[in-house]
């Protein structure tokens, strides 16, 4: 089942924010994340806040139905408008994620997007993304999304090998994600991403190379490659514990990452975040970059997280409870926290170090600065960037990013 929400102070029923949260808001971009919590089946490795029809049956009634979800989420968008008041910012990015957003009708996703447009408007050149399951779209569906304002789409490919997909409990047909890239291009999408996962039990180096080759051949302008993380409470974790499938070790993950970076670089993709590569700056995922740079975003939907001006909050997880709160005119917020300046500094280091532009060395305290000099000497940070006042990970540094950042935040 989905992971547990963090603790925090209660959210006011009207969702109001401290005045400090909107101080200087005009200098920060504003983004929206729209969460669709439905999946046809639960993948064995997934601990996201998603629900199948079986999991929802009898635990939310009509309020948890997919049929009226778009209208329910639009209510939270209208709540956001009330909470943010006369904030003049237009929305820079929208990202519809899940779950499987494309289990909803294309008209529903367009309606959710329209609610954001009506309440806030979109900045010029706004990036509008949805995630998609390759088996739940067709050319007509994609054309309807594009006509409704979406200009970027991300398909979950994971692997090109059937036996790897089986371990992950992915039910799409090998080759279908690649076909979706062509269909999205034909529909007029400006930018297309394929998501890959490496380190699945039973996956070989050759399997991983085949997946990379298939993704590159499809021609997306963005590819994400993530190491498989086995979360407690998932079906995959239980299978590993029972000895049904082997656990992949960190050395294998490192080898697969090196393969990915080499193959993608040779194909014209440049890394811009540890797990993300694009063929150009325009192909980078701006929405995720706003997260990594501490911008403001409103997360609408069950279990969605938001951040505005140093205030972070999260919604109740269950679709039924979420819909009930909005129907009663209450915020669906389950808890929140006001981030102290030191926490915000640490988060900047944690996130910005993962980016190609790196983290300003001015954010480091004396102990962290001394650690950065050691990392430089060990070949974990780039010399040219360091000379200009930034900590930028080398390829070896990317393999050890978690260890590097632990030292820098001291």
C-alpha cells in the first residue's frame, strides 16, 4: 500500500497560509501538480498514492469514483485561487501525474487543465505535461490532449525486455512505448519523454543495453533512467524477502548507470540532472527543475504535496476523504510544516547538487566547504565549475551523489 504521510501541524479548514508564505512571491515561478490516483493494477514495485478499483470498492463510494474526479480536483484549484488571493502570477508549468492519468478520459484531463487556466492563466510558453501508460492511449486520445493544451508527454517504458517487465508487474506490450512516441509526435507534442528503470532483479547488462537502444531509437527528446528502489510494503519487497527473486546490489546499479550515461551521450543526450538526459535545453523538464530549485507549486489531488514560500503541506491520501473535504468546503490538507531557514538551505544543497549547473559554494558552511575541497581533490566535483564558485558533480561524483551531499550539508 502507499507510504505513510509525514507528521505536521494541522492545516486551517480554509487552507489559508501565513502571510510570510506570499512575501516576494512575484519573484518565484508558480507551478501546479495534478495527481490522478487511479491505476488498473498495482505494479509490484510501486508505493505511490494510487488505488485500483478493488482497493477503492466500498471505501469511498461515489466520492472516490473516477467518473467525477476531474470536477472534484477542479474544486481544489478554485480553493488554491482563494488561498493565493490576488497573487498575480500565471502558471509556468503543469504536470499531471499518478497513478495513471490516462485512465481518465482525455476530456477529463483537459477539463482539469482548463480549471488551472481559468483561475490563474498560463505564462507564455508554459510547459504542460501528462504522464501516460502506453496501453491506455491511442492516436485519437493523444490528439485530444494536444488540442486541449498539453504540449509534453511522458510514457512509462521501464524496459524493452518482457521478462523484466514481468518482474515489475508492468502490463504493456514491448514495443508499445516506442510506438507511442511516434503517435505523440504525429499529434503535435513538442516534447516526449520515456521513463526507464534499471536494476530490476533478473535484468542483465545486455537487457539494459537493449532497453536503452530501443528508447533511443524511438526518438524522444528526453529520457529518464532511475535505479529501482525496493520499498517496504510492496509486492516486490515481499517476493525478495521470500527468496523468489534476487536483490540487485549497489555495484550493479552503478554499472548500469555508467552504461546509461555512455549510451545516451553517444546518442546526443546530455545529462542535466542525475537521472535525466535531454537532447537540448528546450527538452529538459522545466516542471521538475522548478521542484529542484525550490519554486512554488500547488499539488492538487489525494496525497499531493505543495510548497509555497517555505510552507510545505500535503493532502489526505484517500480519494474518498479528499472528495468529502472539498464537498464540505474544507481544505483537503492533512498536515503542514513551516521550513526554517536552515532546512531550506540544506534542501537547496540536496537538490541543486543533482543538477548540471550545480550548487553555489556560498551555500556551504565552513565544514561543508572543507568537504567540498576534499570532494574536488577526490575527483567528485568538476574543477572548472569549482573555480567559478559552483559544486558540480563529475560522472564519478554522480555515482556517489548521496555520500557527497551528506558531507556538504554539514
